[in-house]
C-alpha cells in the first residue's frame, strides 16, 4: 500500500511529533503539581531521561505513548500499513530501550513508574495523578498504569 501523502508532507507531519512536553505528559504534570507534588523534568543524568523525576521519592516516571512504545493489547498501538519491516525494527528497538532503561534505573536504586497515554485518556489525568501519588507514598518498586498494577514491594 502506498502512502496517501507525498514524501514532503509526510516528513513535515513526522517532524512535528514531539518527544517531550507532549499533551499527555503536560496534563499529568499539571495534575501532579495541583496535588502539591514537586518534580524535575527530563533528568539527563538518569538512564532514559525520564519525563518526570521525583528526587524526594527516588522515582523516575515515564509517560509513554501507546503507538511509539507498543502498549500491549492497546487499540492505540497500531502498525502502519507501509514499510512494515522498518516499523517493526523501530518499535522493537523502542521496546528494548525502554526495558534496558527500566532495569538500569532499578539497578541503581530508583523506583520506576510507567504511565500510558491510553490510561490518561480513559481515566483522566486527575485520577491517574491520584493513583500515582498513592504509589509514591508506598514502597513498591514499579508501577504500570496500563496493567493497573503495582509490581514488587
């Protein structure tokens, strides 16, 4: 199947996809800030440059887009019809990088939270911020909004 737009238009469209300060990320940050939580953004000293860092809790939080980070069994994790081998390799590399960053953070004593875009769409930023706040106060090592689970303890 061929692309429905010309290469210049596709390039322009793809160049506008941001890696930071995305709508889900900003919405979650606002909800967390309104709860009195203070954080840092995109700390380059940590593996994967987490989107939100809570130094007080030693927590790194990633806000993942379901498409780019391949949220399992999610309706937003679609695969483009063109250049399937390119996209398969791209997605596989993203997932491997995410896993490596998560393991490196855990190895150096950081707790890790993953908030998925679809969870913010479905539950809203306020309820996700509340769930994340409760998890921050607890002692579990990992949180995954997509699974709705706390991992480790």
